[in-house]
C-alpha cells in the first residue's frame, strides 16, 4: 500500500465519515444504505453478521436492533469488543465450528454477509471465490432464518452471478440486486437482497 493509496483513502468521503461517526469501516455506510432502501433490520431483531471484522456492519446492526435485539458477529479473525454484540471467532467453512454456531445462535430474523475472498487480481477467480462465499452464506441462512426472514450478501459480478441470484429467488419472496453509493466506483461488488424467507 503506497502513498497514493493512503492519499486516496483520506479523500474518500465515506472513509472520513466513518472516522467521524466512530464506525470501524467505511463499509458501515453500505449496510446503512441497503437497509434504508430495503428495510431489512428492525428493532428487536436477531441478526447474524458473517465476515464481520472489523465490525462496521455489526455496529450498524446493533444500532438498528436496539437494546432488545441481538447481534452475533462471526469472522475467522478476532473482533474487538463492540458493546451489545456477541463475537464468535471461527471459519464458517469448518463444519464443526458451523454446527456449533448454528446450535448456539438458534433462529434469527436477518442474515447479513459482507464476506469477501482474498483477492488474487484475476477477475474470474475472484468472482468464483466470491460466489462460493455467497453460497456458504446462503446455506447458513437456510439453517438459521426464521420464516419470512431477510438476507443480504455481497457477491462480485461475473458469469456465475445470475445462477446465484436464481438460487436466492427460489427461497425468498422478493429478491433484488443493489450497489450502494458507498461501494467504490472501481469495485465489481453487488449486494443480493432477499426478503421473505420461505422456510
């Protein structure tokens, strides 16, 4: 990461706003914008946040669910404590960890995932890895969502995108693809939003 990257980040509107408002990442504004458009998370909801580190989405989810809601933040790396958020460290690709997580979490109203693969620089490979993570998030949603629950996950655009959206469409009443304003212009990320889980 050179000086140009550092300067670019400092000029970034959402990076500056995240710093000013105490969010751990600029990605917090992506969830704020997604929720403002689709009304995914309500006060009192139980939410599981996959790929949560460093915690920007978990912070926003905690604000939205309020004192009577529940947020469980999951990541392979440790997450610094966030008041009112339960952190769970582990890899959702590890079946033993995943089974324990599902048993501990029970049923939730919303599954959110900002999981991203380690980028290789090869678009087709990064896309395929992104879809694999999205399918993993969707599989977890199938196990933990209450009937009529909501789901959002990040996926990179590419030739597998439509088939993944079709998977989501089969199990949710309404499905949309959305790129929030806070996504960087050069990014190929898009968010799939599913509402009304058909359990």
